[in-house]
């Protein structure tokens, strides 16, 4: 982790330097992927401004504080950054758990499938259970059409990326396609 700091109208003493490093360790303990920490301290009349920018892959956090003491400004900025990191981690965790298409795929692809045939002397039709898998990756309608064109199949069962529901795309006459989308009332 790279820590940079600067002072405008303020000399960075050894105590302030040690305090900045202590705050950086506190942030790094909460967010391991941190690459860079920038701190800017400003002094104007009887107030101190502190700005902090934390940079990580694909995300950055920014906070600013203004108080009458340098160390309290650093504390406030650090608390704001930690709060932003907490909210970010909660959003990422919620995004991972909010995947309704996993439930649909699990229902369509059960672990146990009954493939046994019951044959007796009557003329009842024989039902054969067959297990067939489909791509669990959500597709748009255009992507599904391309998949169907590339395959030699007459139809494609896919998970619609927009509605998160299972849809059916089938080939009709003369290169046209039909699309079946469930309607739940």
C-alpha cells in the first residue's frame, strides 16, 4: 500500500506522520485490497481541513472534514472512509446473494432425476424422463437468437437477462423466430 500525504500552510510533524500511518493501518484492516492512500491537510486561520482518497481496484473512496484540530480532522475523515467501505462491502455482498436465476436453474436442473421406466402389460403410454441442461448464464433476446442460429436445434430454452425468467425461443419457417415468455397473473 502506498501512502502519500501533503500539508498546505501546515508542516507535517513526526507525530502527524505517525498518526496518518496509524489511520492507514486502521483502514487497511477493514479493506485489504487498498492500493493507495492520499491525505491532504490544509490550515486556514483557526480551522484544519483534511481530505482522504483511498484507491483500490475498481473502486475509490473520498472524504473531507473540517475541524479545529488536525488529529480530530483525520479521525473524522477516517471514520467517513470506513463507513463508505462498509456500505460498499454490504452492496457487493447483497449483489452476490441477489441472484434469482440460481433458484430457477436449480429448479430446472434437479440433482436427482427419475429415469426408471415402468412397463406393465397394459396399453398405457410409457413416459421417459430425460434430463437436459441449458445455459444458466442469462442471455438477452439477441444473444439467444445468435445461440439458436449457431446450434442445430429447433428451439432454445434460456434465462432472460432482463426479466430473470426462463424463456423459449424457437425457429419458425423462413428464418423467423418465435419467442415464448411466461406470464404470471
